[in-house]
């Protein structure tokens, strides 16, 4: 094998080539400007690569978020379907929020809640409370309206927990608010409200469409209506006394729950239900009666010394009938004042909501006092109207007082003769009664002749007692020192509370009590002077003497928290009664003439009535029987 030798020429060639390359590199090196440009280009390339990496990371992040959101929404929708079944669709709509729809009329400001579809706020625009706060019948969740039902897939649902979709349209002058609880775009449960521009009552329909295969028709569908009534008046006790749940049933009968701490009742064929808070009320009315109804009232005022927000809690449960598996119930709602003129104008027996009294007492209020007071109040202040109405009533009843006073005068004149009869027959009580009745019959001075005129006044007295708490017109109307004739007047506030009296001093009850005292002093004194003391009977003179002081005190305590308009009436009424009695005694009755007429009547044969004959026979038989027993 040939041995390789080191080639000098090759080495020289490589050295020359390497030197030439070095020379070329040195010759072509970049200038400082070119180096700066290259550095700038390099930095730009690095920045571009960083931006690409950021965008790539962002894209990946968004893709991951979208993926997570999709998964979350899917899980949420699946959970809603498990809980709500077909009604889960309503919770996926944009309206599935706690938003409210505000609608106003001339009289009302209403808010409709998406959740539950019912009224979340009702404001009466023309009224304020005793402390000048606007009147809200519904506010801050004090009332709820709910339909509970079962579905064909065995779910029990409540509309108050579901979301409705609101729409507001116009129907002529009326505003229509539609709240739809949707299963799909064509299947839904709808609350439809039609508001009139100048009316406290508006239409309310509950209907369903396409839900016959969703609502379980074998289970009862119930309408639940609950209200906690707000306090609006100065006197909690007085306001709460006239706050009650009322209802009409069986074609025109009406009833109410009492004032107990807790009470309930049921009725059939219910046509309306009222949650009444004294001067304001909520009413649900049905065109066709509900088959039955359950009602409950609970008193929330446990301590009247403690300031309170609510007075009573009312519960109403009514069944809704399905027709072909669908709901279709036409109703009306009323939110407004408990004013007789307004309620009576609807001609739906709503005047029964006001406590005007039963039977003759209600008739007197409806056909006499309410029209008379409305007439007087149309052209004079309401305080003056009360005074004028009182004067007119007392003048109309003055003949009753005349008869009563005349009877007492006759009894006073014949009292010496009655005392003589008792002395003569003191050992024979039956004979005393016979002779007393015979003498009283001859002179026309029976004690009953004084009682009967007094009984005639009782219906008027009770009717007026019921009239003033129901007179909406006197609410927040002032007179003299009284700021509100529908509430108590205050001339002084006490630093403490007196049991059964209160922590304030009202002047009208004081004046009424003074007038009652003097009136009873005059009438009771006359009666004590004329009434004979009968053996074995209670001492009526002593009892009447106690009544002279007891009645004014009772008036003072009882009416201190009552409407000042009622106390004003009693003050004026008793003042006029005192004046009438003074006129009768001093200018009309002449005791000498009465005495002469009595003597004439005694001389004349007196024709006995059948009742008197029967009484005489009974007393004679009793006397004969007494004699027989004496002989035995």
C-alpha cells in the first residue's frame, strides 16, 4: 500500500484560501447603521413572536371558558328541567329576573313582578297616612298571590316561584298588562290585567293555553291570596277594630271573621273576598262563584303600646276549576278606599264591607244618615255638617223626649197617692201592685209610657255609632282643634300611659262626658223623684245615682281613642237634649194643668185594654190563691 506523504503545496493552498476568505469577510462587514437596522429588525421579530403567543394563549383560554359556560348552562338547564319540568322553559327567557313593570292610572300606581306575575306594589295616589306617608296597600312583600298545582309528571309547583314574561298594550282607553308563564311560545299560563283610567277596580283573568297535557287535572288547583294589612291611622286599637276579612257566599249572604287573635271559617259558592284595613280595602271578585273558600285571620297587634307596621294577617284559599284541562277564570280586583259611595256604585253588594249595622240599623244608615251627611258635606265643612246633622236628628226626635218627660212629670205628681197605696196595703204586696197599676192606668202615667219613647231612640243611637267609623268622608278632615275627625283629637300628650285610657288627652270626649253628666243628672233625678220604692225590689234610686257618675267616666275612657267626629256628635247631641228638656220644662209643660187633667181622668171611667184585663184577672187569681194558702 502506497504511503501518503504530507503535501506542502496543499497546505499553502488552504492557507491562501483561508486568508482570502478573511479578507472578504473584513471587506464586507456591516456599517454601524446597518448593524442598528439589523438590531431593530430583530427586536420587531421578537415582539411579533410574543404577540402570536399571547393571541394563541387568549384563544385557548376563550375556548376553554366557552366550553365551561356551555357545560354550566347545560347543567343548569338540566337541573331546571328536573325541578320544574315543562316550566323550565320560562326560566331560560330574558324575563327570568326579579324585574318589575310599572303601570300608572289616574288613581293607582302599580308594579307587576316578573317573579310570580302578580302585583308587587299598589299605591293609592290620592291618599296619605296619618303621618303624610303615601298609602301603599301592597309593598315590600306584605301580600302574595299564588296558584298551586300539580303536573302530569308528578311535580307540585307554585306560580309565585316561577317567572312570567310581561307585555303592556292598549285597549282603547284601557291599559292591558299580560303576564305569561311560558312552557313554549304557544303554551302558557296567563294573568291578564285590564286597567281603566279612573277606576279602582280592574279586570283580572287567569287562563291557560295548551297546558291540558301539563297540568294534572286529577289534582285540585288552588288560588292562595295572603295579605298583611299596613297600619295607616294614628290609633292602632281603633283601626284594628275595623280591620277584618269579609266574604260573600251562597248568592248574596255575607259574613266576616271576628276580632279574635286567630279565627278561620269556610263557605260555599263564594263570590267575593275582601281583605279590609278599616278605610282601605283589597277585594277579589269572581264572575262565577268559587265552589268553596277557606278564610283565616290572625291578629298581629299583640301589644298596643308598641308601635307596629302591620295590624292583621289574612289568608284566603279558593279552588280553581279546570275546563277541558285548561284554566279560564274571569275575576276583578279592587284596591281603593272603603267608601260607601264608591263601593255601592258597583252594584255588587260591596257596601256590606262597611260595618253599617244589621237590619234596621243598616237601613237607617243607608237611606237616612249617609244621604243626609253627603248632602250637608257637599256645601259645608264636615265638622259643621256633623253639628247640623245632629241638630236635625235631635229636633226630629224631640217629640220622643217630650213624651218621656211628660210621663216622668205625671209619675212625679201622683207619687204621693202611690205612697199612700203602699202604706194602706203594706201587708199585701199583690194588692199594692193592683192598685198601683189601676191608678197609673187611669191617669195615663204608666212607667212603660216613658220607656217606649226611649226605646225608639235606640236604633238611631246605634246606627250613628256605626255610621262614624264607616264615614270615609271625614277622614283627615279637621274641625276646631281636631286634625282628623276620623281619629282622636289631642290637646295634650302624657309622659305615661293610663290603662284603658291612653297616653294622650282628647277634649271632645271630655266635653261629651260633661254633657252626659248634666243630662243624666236632669233625667235620672226626675226619674228618682217619680219612681216609687217597691218592697223586695232593688233600690233603683241608688243604682241611678251610681249611673250618673259611671256613664260619663265610661264615656271618657271608652271614647278617648275613638273618632273625634263621634265624640263631637255625642257632645252636641247631649247639649241639645239638655236644651230641649229645659224648654219643655219651663215653657211647654205646666204641672198644675197636668195635675188637673189627671184628676179629670181619675173621675172618668177608664176603658181597659185586653192586656190590662188579662193582667187584672191574673192578679185577682193570684190574690185568691194567696188567701187560700193563708187560710190553710
